[in-house]
């Protein structure tokens, strides 16, 4: 059975409420994309990396803790391997990452050393923020590095991640890490200076502030940007929204603007906070996890689960589909297919059909105390609003 994360954490909204507050932030997560760090032929741009490090080095010297999420490992490995374009197959991407990661980190080490800053590399996969032990290790390691004055440089562990467990892009990884380390702000850097209400090259207007998803209704958000990256503006908007919904304000802008960002200037697009902080695990469940099955609920269970304070019991299930084991993620839907929630299931798919419609008391009496548990506990469940 998969280990579960049941860590009790204090969730307080960020003290940073507006752009101008960034100058007083004690801890900031900065994510930079491949397109901002690499040259046209795929190698690392020394000038771009140096400019970024110089700005972050000054902020670190002024007392701000910086956690850097850096893409670029795959891109940095292409040129040494004689590959012209970003490969589509996972094995070659992983090979490029294995070569490029060393090149990229070596340059960061050299440039940050000029500012008297020691850096530490941390590689993560989605599983690291889902399982209790790995989550705790990541949390403790990052905080210890910061306590020791080390600047963590984080990337997805491309050399071992698979399509099933990988984050998919470092923008969403940055949002999860920001929550993990309880950052006060998330800054997402790319080669575009803001979110626009249309194509920037056609005279679109910058969207200065986003207070809710409704502010972006009708706005066409661009997809993947450069040929060497995996993100694009769409992933940055999703990541910024994730952060804002969990109590961490986010700013989307270009790498060229990072100095102005840290000075609190009106650049980029500001995503204001909504709600209180949630655990990285809950963010993962809602936005990243790939469900292995589906549980269809009756009307009473739908109402109870939608309230966000009840566990799912066998009596509320009408049908089961999918191939899953205890500890896997499943979708909880109504009879029409509307997704109500996602959660971590306590039983295998072949156990549940015989449990449908029965109370936990009945099951416990007939099949043993093991069956007195809920199917999905409220602590392992996140309510979502989405329709297939």
C-alpha cells in the first residue's frame, strides 16, 4: 500500500498582498524557463544566466531567501549531444537532461559564488510531494538549506521521471514548491513580459492584475512557447492560479524584468491571493494527479462530498470503474459524469463492487474490522469543479 501524507501544517496567508510588498518578502520562489536561459542552438546563454544570478545574488545579499526553480537541463544537454531540436521521446529527453544538468548547475555554482552564495541542487518528482516520507525529506532538506544560507536550485528529476509521475512542466512544480516552503511570493519568468488579452505582437493590452479566474474569461492564452521548452504562457497562468488559490500571490513576467519585480515595480501580471494555504499534496491531487479509476456517487453522497467535510462511505457509491489499488487516486463523480472530487482510495478496485450500498457497520461485521474504514477519507480528498 502506498504511504500517505498526513502532516499537520499551519496554513497562513502570505504577508505579501501587493507588488510593492515584495520588497519586504522574506522568502521568494523564482522560476525561470528554458527559453530565458538558452541560446537559439540549444546551449545555455552565459549572459542570460549571469544577468539572472546577479539580480538574485543582490536580493540574497539584502536578506531575502531565494528558491530558484530552473528549467534548462534538457536544453543544455542538446548541443553537447549534437541534437538540433528538443526530442519528443522520453528516453532521449532523459539522456539530454543527464548531460545538461551538470552543465547548467556548474554555471550556477560559478556565478553565484561571485556573490558569496553557496547553491545546492535538489531534484524532485511528483511522487516526492505525494508520499509522506519523501515529502517530509524534501520539506526538511529545503528548509535546512535555507537555514544554512544555501540557495536551493530545483528542477524536475527528468532523468528518472516517467510520463505517469512527472510534473510535466516546471511552472506547476514551482507552485507546489512555493507552497511546500511557505514562500511569500511566486515569480514565474519567461520570454514574455506579462499576460496579454490577445497576441502581444498584434497590439494586445497587458493584463496588470488577476483577482479571480473570471478576469481571464474570453482571453486567449498562448500555448507552448519556444521549441526548447515545455511550458508557455498557459502553464504559467495555471501555475499562478494554483498558487493564488492556495494563498500565495504570483507574478508572471519576463526574465529581463526580474530586477524590477524584486523592487516592487508595476510590471508583469499580478495574481492576487484567494483563500488560505493548502498543502502541496492537496494541490497535487487537484491539479496534477492522474486518476486510475472512477467512483460514481448517489445524490446524497454527492451533496456530502461537495461540502468538503465528509468522507466517502461505501453506501454512497453506485458504480466503480478503472484499475486501481489502495493508495491510488480516483475521481468521484455524480451519475451524469460531473467530477465532484478527487481522492486517494483505501481499497483495490476488485474489493469495492461487493461493498457498494453497504454501511461500514455491515461490512465490518461480515468481513472484518478492516472494512470499517471509509472508501476515501476526507483528509485524502479535494473537491474540484470540472466537467468532462
